[in-house]
């Protein structure tokens, strides 16, 4: 995927800020254009709709997550600790946009993105527990991987190394891997 132009990047950054403050549905494209000092047609040159703008913000996150999972699945013998640490690193890297994902579930469901994120958890569960996990193992995986995601957003000011160590330890405990 090509890196967006300077104007496109500015639009995406301003949209992130307004979406985080007001919510996606309460933020108009006109407000974004006004904040940037551009016309609405100039904004439409880069994004055909609010949904297109939201998708452009979350697509790099989704692409990165998909690449991570594909790498882990291709190996087939990933030690659980490496998988957990890699999953934490992915979420920490994208925590700002992940927060947008979680606060705008309705919008994202309409875009078909929620199903992808939920499918990731099932794939992670299979990587840890194999192709036929028990209900208890599936529940442990939901708690572990969902909790890791939450930790990256809940503690934004925590030092990276401390947060990573605490989160990975808690995820291993939830998965029963201590």
C-alpha cells in the first residue's frame, strides 16, 4: 500500500482527532474540511465518504494484523510466548487506532471490519491450542487476547517495557501457560 500524500495524511490525522473527541457519526466531513482550512470538494478528492475515511484510517492496522497472523500461521510451531509478545507489540503500535475501532463498533460493523478482528482471536486460539480447542481454552484465549488489547489502551502512559512484561505475564496466566 502506497503512503498517503501529505494532504491525505493531514485529513486522516484531523479526522482521528475529531473522531476521538466527538465520535465518527457526530463528525461531519465539513467539520474536518473547516478544521484543515480546505474546501469540502478538496476533501472529497481524497475520500469519497466518511466511511472511506474511516476505512483508510483502520486499514493499515488491519493489514498489519493480518500479516502478523499469516506469518505466525505459516510457521506453525510458534512458541506461545513469542505469539503473545508479538500480539502485544502489534496492539501497542496501533493502540490509538484500535481505540477508534472499539469506540465505533457500529460504524465498523457496517464496514465489515468487526468480523475480521473477531476472526483473528479464533486464529490466535488455534495457534495456541490447536484445531479443536475446548470451550475453556477458547474462553481463556478471549480473555487473554482481548485483555492484552485493552491493556495497551488502558495504560497509555505506562513505560513500554513494564506494560509489556505485565501484560504478557497476565496473558500467559489467562491462557494457563505459566
